[in-house]
C-alpha cells in the first residue's frame, strides 16, 4: 500500500518579502518497491509552481546540524524524527558553487545514484564526526580531516588508532565535489568508495564494516535516518554514500583572489573604458555598475601587491604552476612525479601501484591549492613544512629521478618572485561553511 504524507512548510529558499508563500510537499512512498517520489508545490502570491530545493553550497545551514540545545549534547530520537518529518529535508538539492569555485561548475560531480538531500548531508555529518565508527571509539574522520585544521591534519602522516602512523600525509576532504578519483594514488574511483576505507583500515580507524553496521543498527537515531533516507536497512555502502554527500557540501568560499580576479580581468579587457569612470558611467552604465561592484568586493578582500605579482607568475611560463594546478580547484586531477620522496632506496611509487605503468612511478595526484596556507605540512609524504619550502622545491626543479615529470624544470626565480608566489597562495584562502562537530545520535 502506498502511503501519502502531506506536510506544510515554508522553506527558507522560498520565502520572499511582501509575498505570501506557502510550500506544500507531497511525498508518496511505496514500501514494496522501495520507491519514493517527492513533489514540492509552491504557491507564491496565489500562483503555483513546482520547485526543487536549490542551494549554494557553503551557505546557509546545510552542515550546521539538526538544531538543538547545545553543540556538545547528543541528538535525541525525538529531534531526529522531527527533522526527518520535514519533507523539504528529503528534496533532491540542485546545487551551485560559491563565487570562484563556480568557474569549475562543469566538473561538478554528483553520482546519479547518490543525489544530495539535506537529510543525507546531515546523516553524513554525524558519521563523519562519530568516533564510535572506529575500533576503540577513539578516532573519527575528523581526527585527520578536521575543520579546525582546514580539513587536513597538521601532522606529517595520518595518526590513527592507538597513535599508529601511516606513510602518507592527510589530504584535504573539501571541494571533493570537483574531484572523482580519491587518494594520492587515485585508488578509489569515487568518494563513496573512499569513505568506507578508513573505518576498516587497521592503522586508521581500526574497526570493521560489520561493527560499523552493528553500531548504526543498534542506535535508533541512526537506524531511522537510514530507513527514511535510503528506504532500506543500514549497510556499509549506504554509510559511504551519506559521508560522501556531507563531504560534497564542504566547499571553500570566495578568497581574496576570487574577489580580485574579476577586477583584474575587466581592467585587462577594457583598459581605456575603465580609465575614465565618469564617462563610463554615462556611456556604459552596465559595465560601470559591474566594475563598481567587483571593485567593492576586491577592496573589502584585498590582495597585496606581492600576491598580485605572484598571481601573474603562477599563471605564466616562468613558473608554470598552472600547468598542473589548473581550473577552479587548482588541480588537473592527474598524477605527476615531482621527485618528492624519491631519494630513498624503496620509494612510495604512488600512482604506479594502481596502473603498473612505468611512467607513473612516483607520481601523485595534484592537490588543490585552495586554503593551502591552512593545511601544512605539504606533499604526499608531508615532507615539506612551509609554502616557502615548497616553492624552493620547484625552483630547484624537484628531485632528479628517471620518472620526473617533463613539466618540472629548474626555475629562474628571484627571492622576490618566491615570496610573491607564497603570497599568492595565501590569497587563495576562503571561508568554510558552518559545520556542527558535535550533536551525534544517542
Ligand atoms: C588516521 C588518519 C585518517 C583518518 C581517521 C581518515 N583519513 Fe582520510 N585520509 C588520510 C590519509 C593519510 C589519506 C591519504 C591516503 C592515501 O592517499 O593513500 C586520506 C585520504 C582521504 C581522502 C582523499 C582526498 C584526496 O584528495 O584524494 C578523503 C576524501 C578522505 N581521506 C576522507 C576521509 C573520511 C570520510 C574518513 C572517515 C570515514 C577518513 N578520511 C578518515 C588520513 C585519514
Ligand atoms: C607537473 C605538475 C605540477 C606543476 C607544474 C606544479 N605542481 Fe604543485 N603539485 C603537483 C603535484 C603532483 C603535487 C603533489 C606531489 C607529491 O606529493 O608527490 C603538488 C604539490 C604542491 C603543493 C603542496 C600541496 C599539498 O597539499 O601538499 C603546493 C603548495 C604546490 N604544489 C604549489 C605549486 C606551485 C607554487 C607551483 C609552481 C611553482 C607548482 N605547484 C607547480 C603538481 C604540480
């Protein structure tokens, strides 16, 4: 028997000033087929239109947790039920990216079998911060990818259960919505696959998938969320889907670079027009308004002169950084050998371990450079502590080895050039969304 639930609400995105707004969501769920169909009807000023929930990632309360008393208290079953009963929390989200990152919207990847919803992102948030997913209740994803340390960790290697160290540096878990293959060597094809790895990794969370499923099943708060969100029994694959959904919602907001770039571009395209703003205001009010707005943003989020010079260096042939750190997320999502870690007898062979192709020996995935100032130490082996050290590495042409990328060559950089590159990278720092780190199910 299909059941029909009708709920009344006034979702935030639908509320307009001076308009009478009423949102009605109808949900039809067929238990035998496991099908859920949600239709949201919206009436604004009397006329009805269909609406999906459209959000800009990084804004609003997507990752702020189910509202409640305090940030550390447990989520009660009653609070969870109330949240699950709001139909809007189950609408498929249509997402846009923040300014800056939005330039990469073409590469935005959400698997068709794992659409984003508010409820799924919230469930993923809980799992991400829950230490009970580890073998001895001591480690969560956030121990190595904490919002407090830019979603990476400030240790050379990941430090897992019982203080055990791995052999690679913790990369960042944000802006994953622009990235498909995960890990330094790309061995996980999707974020969903990646997310379930650490739980059963003996030196990371040291648990087992069975134990995680048992925990979820034993906790009523978790169980009802899985049942409602996935229309099925909890299993490890679904936990991976929820965590991946949460990670996709963690994106970097606009940085000083993103605020200054539009001004730079306009000045480059319209040098004469923008030279005389008084005439421009009369002759091309549109361009004038656009420029004034961009300029205001840039003034409120300044880039110093050194960073501006660094921007030009970064993108030009002289330093060639954008040969690999390209696009809105500053990564080509490919694998390159810079010679990092290659000076030892048995180096980590990186991408080669997956492909067994010779040229991939010692090649690692190009990391994003967004918010890079917050996420040292650097490189797959955490061997470089500062951005200054990284720039020196590139300046000397990496470490010679038979598989060094042909894009890595000795650079002719002055001391000022090096400082400028570092200043530019610092200007790539933008805000993270509001994230609740506590409030987990009882
Ligand atoms: C003990 C520390 C530790 C824990 C706990 C941990 N990670 Fe990681 N994470 C790492 C390290 C180290 C890597 C890189 C490993 C590699 O490339 O071989 C990594 C890689 C990743 C990546 C790939 C990023 C990229 O750029 O390819 C993501 C995403 C990620 N972790 C998310 C998670 C999630 C989700 C959890 C919890 C389920 C988790 N991690 C738990 C240390 C940890
Ligand atoms: C051939 C492609 C390539 C070029 C060119 C390149 N990078 Fe990289 N970059 C990478 C790869 C791959 C890594 C990770 C290497 C590793 O860990 O073995 C990396 C790592 C980094 C890191 C550390 C990131 C982290 O999270 O650990 C920074 C910072 C960086 N690059 C900045 C630059 C700058 C600045 C330039 C220009 C001077 C540059 N890159 C040129 C591919 C490249």
